């Protein structure tokens, strides 16, 4: 990396719950709103459905369970950002970006919330799956499109936003260059991605733990399919090399289960555990079966061990998440 990473303080453990029995039901009972739309015939595999348009480009499902998880993930971002929709200046409520593009919009919650907060903006959400709702703000529209293909827009954007698209691109730098070309001078790009490496500040997470091995296997599979997990710790240097200026890289810790003493981190841990327990199968099935030739039974046995690690309050783990934003120079 070109710059030294910002140092973050170690997270304190809540001693009151360190040995408290864990009931997965208490997490599973929490619910999130589900926004869903189904207008296409989808690929069915291992009991999950996958996008039909450009079949195979996106490795995760698009079914109702995954839609609910994506909505839950949106809530984790809301907690992380203290209610903000982003960190760049154009995400502030008093900003008025003209045209906004949300890449990999998923269920469209971010685009909808942004459009509600910025009624003067035109917000476009693009995805390979048409799983967005039909009841949306008048300044919002959704498109099924592949951003790896040439962009056909007749205008440029003021703000391009993308979250959790880390293993979606065969040429990630090429994608970022295309974003640069399609931004107005002075426009912003904002990216938010995890580092797929569970870690701990106190050494309670070991390489031998199933959750650590899970990250290794997923990265191996993604690299084999030609769309590797990107490392957001490198995004700042990459954006600057393309020509972006005033680039900021902001690190966060997304804790797993309620082990932290800090109230906010504890809440993030609760929701992240819900997110991961709901998403483990979705994240794993296609990658491990298609690329590493694992059977459904092998995957299920392995994920059982991963879940035990995730719910263990003696393992004080978190996923690093980085938000990186910068602007195209003004002419």
C-alpha cells in the first residue's frame, strides 16, 4: 500500500457475556423488511436461485432469503455510518447531486433512501437481477444491466456509489476507470467493501478455526473463477493512480456476535451475526461447488463448524470494512 493504514484501537470485550449461553433463536427471531420482485426465470442450483441475465457473472443468489439478507446488510451500514448514507460530501443531506448511479443496487434500499433524502437528484440503480420493488420514489429508477459492458448513458454522473462488489469484476481497475470516465468533473466515487479476513485484536481467532479457513477457501475459489476478492486497503492507491483526487480511506471493524463492551459495536455484532448466519450458505454454495468441486454435503458439514466459530463468544472476531471515496478533478 502506498500509505500507512490508519491505526484503530483494540476493541474491549464485555465480561458480562463472555461465558453467557448463546441461543441462536434470539438472533434468528429479529426481522427485517423484505423488498422483492420477480420478473425473470432464474437459474436454480442447490435449492437457491441465481440471476439469469449474464448467467454466472454474479456468484451469489438472488432469491427471497438473499433479498432479506441484503436489506439486513443495509441496516449494518446504517449503524456503521450513524444513519448516514455515505461518507463523501455528496452523501450529506444538504448536498444536491444531479445524477447518481448505484452499482450493484441489490434490493435497491440505498437508492430508495438516497432518492428520498435528495428529491432533486435522479437516482439510477443497476443490477444483474430485477429484485427491486416497484413502489419507489419518482426520482428513482432501476435497470438490469452489466457494468462490465460499455456504458450507454448519454450523460455523466455526479456521484457513483457501490457497496460489497468485491468479487464481482474480472478487471476491477478497468471498472474504476470506466467510473472515472463517466463522472462529471468534480463528481465523486464511493466504494465500501470488506477485507475477507476474519481477525481479532486479542489473538482469540486462530488460523485453525473454521471461520479463518472459510475465508481462505472462498478467496481460492473466487480467484479460480477469475473474479477475485479485492482488498479495499488498496483502493486509495488505485483510485489515485487513475486520476482521482482528495481520496479518503476510512477503516471500520464489523464485529461478529455481541462480544464487544462498546454499545455500538455490540449492536453491529448482533446484526452482523444475523447477516452471516443468513448468508453463509449463499456465500459458499456456488463458489465451493462450482470452483472447488465440493459436494453439497461437504459444504454443509464445513459450514456447521464455521457457524460454531461465529457464535462463540470466546472468539472476539471482526471483519475489516473500508469505505473509500474520492473525486474527479474539476476542470
